C-alpha cells in the first residue's frame, strides 16, 4: 500500500539565547556570536509537520488537517508562542535552544499524539530565519 505525505504549517514567535552556562560570556560570544546576547533575541518561526499514511477510502484524506492543527497547537505552539524557549518551555528544559534541538523536541512532543490520529509522523521542519531551517525525521 502506498503512503501519502501531507504537511501542515504553523507559526510561532519566541525568544531564546544560544549559550552554555558552563562557558564564559566571551566563549559563548566566540562560538554563538550575537545569538548569545545575554538579553535574549527572538524569531518568527515557521513549523512544518509532515505526516504519512494511507488515504481514507471515503474522504481521500490521510488525516483531518483541522485535527492535526489542533494537536500541533496543543502540544507545541501553546508552549512556544510568545515565550522564552530557555525559561518557559518545559520540553526544552536542560537543552541548548538551537533549532536542531527544538526540532527534535517538537518531534518528541508530536510522535505519540500524531499516531493517535491514525497516521505516522514523517518530518518536523523548523524555519528559524529566511536562510536557516532544520528538518528532522526521527531517530
């Protein structure tokens, strides 16, 4: 049976600081540049969640996109939007708030709930800036 992939985009705005607390401010600046600003900085992120599955014979849908959107908002966006990723987001505690780690953490938040919709999580893509994005396909 062939699987069909479908992607839902959501958006959120959040602040963060790339830094390691065990490094000096000078070392953090050397490695992370202006993204290590002690007063934080923010992005208008875009999130693409791609799921895969068989089409429903009655509707041709892989998943109800409204249900997928609600799920993404409940498990991810509500935690991230207009928040400080380093201070306010439970699933990012103890992790450097790089886009790579954010994509992995979002995957971890969504994999189980997406399965409950009758499909499989295929990819999480996080666009941090116009020029930078990360795509994660699970372990």
